[in-house]
C-alpha cells in the first residue's frame, strides 16, 4: 500500500531491469531500476517497514542508543512512516516490553500519513508553522522531548542553491523547537544535505549539546549529498 509497485522485471547483465518502463520519463526509469536492485528496499519489504529509510535510523540507533524505553520522540518529516515504526519499538510505545517504561511517538508531515499503531501521526501539517508547534506542545502537556528526529527534506527544485537553503531552513526550525522542548540529556538527529552552511549549523548545535557528530549511514546512497547530524546530551543554553 505504501510502496510503488515494481510489477515485473527481467535480469540483464546481473541487474534486474523493470519491464513496465514504457512511457515513463528517464528519471522514473532510473528510479525504478535502482529500487529494484536495492537490497535495503527488499529488506524493508521483508521486515514490513514502510520504506528503506528505516535502515538509516536503525543503524544510527543501534550504534548510539538514542531511543530508549520510555523516550518521548518527535519524528519530523515522518511520511511514509518507517522512522516512527522504529521509534515505537525502541521507545516501547507499544508497551510490548513488559516492565519497561512506555514511550510516546509523535510523527508530523506535510503529506498524509497512514496511521501507525501506538504512535500519533499528524499528516497535512507543516512543521515550520507556529500552529504545528502549538499542537505538539498541547499534546505533550508537561512532558519534554527526549529525542528529536528530522528526516525532513524539501521538494527538490532543481536549483541546487535554493534546495540547500530550503533544507537549512528546515534544520534551524527543528533546532529551535528542540532547544525549547527538549529534556536534559536529550538527543537530536537531523538530515542535512552537505553544503557550506552545514559547519555553521553544526557550530550552532554545539552550543546546546555535549556531543555533535556527522554520520553517513550505510543505507544512505553514496552518490547523494545526504548526511545526518547527531547531537547528544542536551544541556540547554548553559555556558560551556
Ligand atoms: N523518515 C521517513 C520515513 O522513514 O518514512 C521518510 C521521510 S522523507 C525522506 C521526507 C519527508 O519530509 C517527506 O515526506 C516530506 O513531505 C517531509 N517534509 C518536508 N518538508 C516538511 C515540512 N515543512 N513539514 C513537515 N514535513 C515535511
């Protein structure tokens, strides 16, 4: 339901080639071929994750243990929902891990999001809008965020400098919200596209967290500018 179907394929020079490419644009043909040959797409299907991005968060979380039972997690840019699926499990929002505290997961996206059990998914909402922040605040009550996730990416315009500017704007919006709403020692994980503004963003993040690190998980395509900034140990605005 959540993934585009690749109905049929043939094997050519060891590579699977979709047979339903007629009438499709070159970029769509390349996307379909890449999906068909991508081991993470296959694994995502087998493990019931809504998309391959799941493995980016899984790898980072397995290495750094950012989401713990009881964590209050916000997932910005959550559609179709694989990061929230993982957050539900790791935070024990589903309560399956008896005896461990139950977490809370809130996912937000501009797009509609199909419900995820034990998470609150808010579709058709722009994370950068103040009314979205108000809604999240009222859902949290007096709870604070332990983990702020952002896999948000703007729609590519094709103009590189504009795309870079747009993603940086999203990152600052996430950072501002994290600073206001995080609990002591919280973590922040955000997607960036590598560009000259990123070191400045990292410096700004360093003012609020003990550790800031750049990560390129294995599931992140090597030919993409995508990277993640992981910040741990939220200290607020204290002098460091
Ligand atoms: N992490 C997701 C998952 O695992 O299913 C995939 C996220 S996808 C790469 C990026 C998402 O960011 C898109 O669904 C897009 O609609 C969303 N997005 C971009 N700008 C946004 C904004 N201003 N507010 C909310 N969502 C946004």
